[in-house]
């Protein structure tokens, strides 16, 4: 997919997995909102490491828009 975009001289887009299929989105989809991580929920602050006892039913990425 990246090669086909390069051959078409398309830039400024990200390859994404959307509904089980590869697609691409403009970069501003990622950069347009501030991302935050819930440190209390996802990190052990004493060990300075993430909590990873289980990944079942967890999102792929732990950060999301501010306020969510």
C-alpha cells in the first residue's frame, strides 16, 4: 500500500487498519487533538512501567483525546 501511494506521489497520509481493511487517512486526523494517557489506570508510577497484567478487552492504544 505504501509503495502504491509513493508511485502516485501521494504524501501526508497514514496507513491505517479500518474495519479489517487497509486504508489511509490524512495526518491531521492524528495531530488535530491532544492525546492523553490515564496514568493512574495504565501505569505503575513506583516502578515507572506500564501495568500489563492482561491485555484482554483492552484498546490497542492506551491514549485518546483529552477528556475521554
